[in-house]
C-alpha cells in the first residue's frame, strides 16, 4: 500500500511539471498543472503516514523462563515439610501436682522430715513421691516430685504449684525454664521426643512471643501467637533456601522474600503458602518478572525483562503471554497488540 501511494504521487507531480495540460491522461485533460502537483503531494503525504507492518518472527528468540513454576512447588514443599515437623510441637499438659488434704494424711505418709512446714518426703497412695520444702502442707520453695509413670519435675514451688524456675520430664519431653502458677510461662526451652527444639517465650503452656525452633535441620526464628508461628519471622531450610517475612498460623502469608540456594529470589505477596498477589521474581540468569500472580503462576498484568534487554509489558494467563501486550527491544517497539498462547496475533 505504501509503495502504491508513493508511485502515484510521483507520477502526478512528474506529469504536471513536464506538461502544460494532462490531456493525454483519461478524464484529467482539463486539470491545470498545479492541481496535478497538489494531488501528487497528497499521495506522498498519505504514504509517509502509513506504518510498516509488524514482523512476528521475534517471538522465538524471547522465550519466557517458566522455571518459576518449579520454584513455587519447592516453596510449598519446604513449608509443608516444615508444617509436618512442627505439628508435633504440642506443649505438655499442666503438671499433675499433688497436695495433702489434711494433717492426718500428712503425718501418715510423710516418710521423712516435716511435711507440714519444713523439709520432708511424702509418698501418695498412687506411688508419686515429693521431696522438698513444705508450707502449710503444700509444696512451697524448692522441691522434686517423681510420678509413678516416671515423669518428674524439679524446681521452684509456690502454694502447691510449680512456680519459678524448674525442669520437667513429661512423657519423654524435657522443658527447662520458667513456670507461673503451674504452667510454662516466661522463657523456656522445650526438647521434644523426636529431637525437635523450641526455645523462647511461653504464655500459659503455649509458645507465645519471640522464639526459635529447630527440626530436621530447618530453623525458624520469629513471632509466635498461641502456640503458632504468626507475625514476622525467618526460615532457614536445611536445603539452603531462606524465607524472611510474614507468617500466619504456621503458614507463609503476607509480604515476604524467598531466596533459593541457586540465587533465584521472589519478593512480594503470599497467600496460604503460595505466591499470590503482586511480586517480583528474579531468575538465576538475571531475567525478572514483576507483576501479578495467582497460586504461584504469572496471571494478570506484569512486566518481564529478558537478559538481552528486551521487555514485555502486558497481560498474562496461566504463566504465558495472553491478551494485550507490548514487546520492546533496545531498538524500540517490536510488537504491540494482542497475544495468544505466548504468540502475537499479527499479520506479516
């Protein structure tokens, strides 16, 4: 089309300049010379305003890196493994303290010393045994109780309850730390029967506040609320991956940054352990995607920067370019329009 308009414009101008009348041209014999020049100029102006047709062979050299799909699965696998490991972090029940109901029973089962007000050893009918300080027939001060099943507590007591610093062994798990009115409360360390460890703050037998947990080589350090990780924290996984950001009810949720051991990194929003919302993913080869995600997949509006400097800005569906988008190179816009299945809908 551009070539045709250019040729017609040139012919009109040439004939007008070389002939007083264009009588040899059908239907144009009465057109004055200047009219031919005007028409020729108009043809040339229209030709100059026409755009060159786009080329579609550029797409093959700009393939999108889809390894973020695998990366998302790794993130989810890390979290699910961590969830499984931490699901056994169940605080122990309240220690089964024993008290003496009356003076008669105190005197009958006080095996040694003074079990009213002093230091003595008392054995209950069940076989449980306490040795330590007493006040008004209640454990008070320093003392140790051993239950018939092998569980034990040794430490501070107040009015018949564990209170202060103490150490307990309950069903094979060990707690060393602070107690308040019979419950783990304050700062303490808990070693579970499978070797997992939590060390940090407690509130009424629940991990609550700042704490650090270790299991299977994975480490979490951050906030806890009512026994669950919630707030801000940092995971260092045994496989070398690292997450730092927000968590909710033991799940990565909110704003955060996930760094893979191969150098790839995602920083942005998470929903229930999956990349969802807005964020930026940086691949190991230096390419980046900055935009919207749904369940770990490019979905919505986003910008992809290729390692050769080319940039795609537009819509994505299920991880591929689909919808309206612009692909730019260092030389300018190469394609602008609709895409389908990662290819432009353009005519050559």
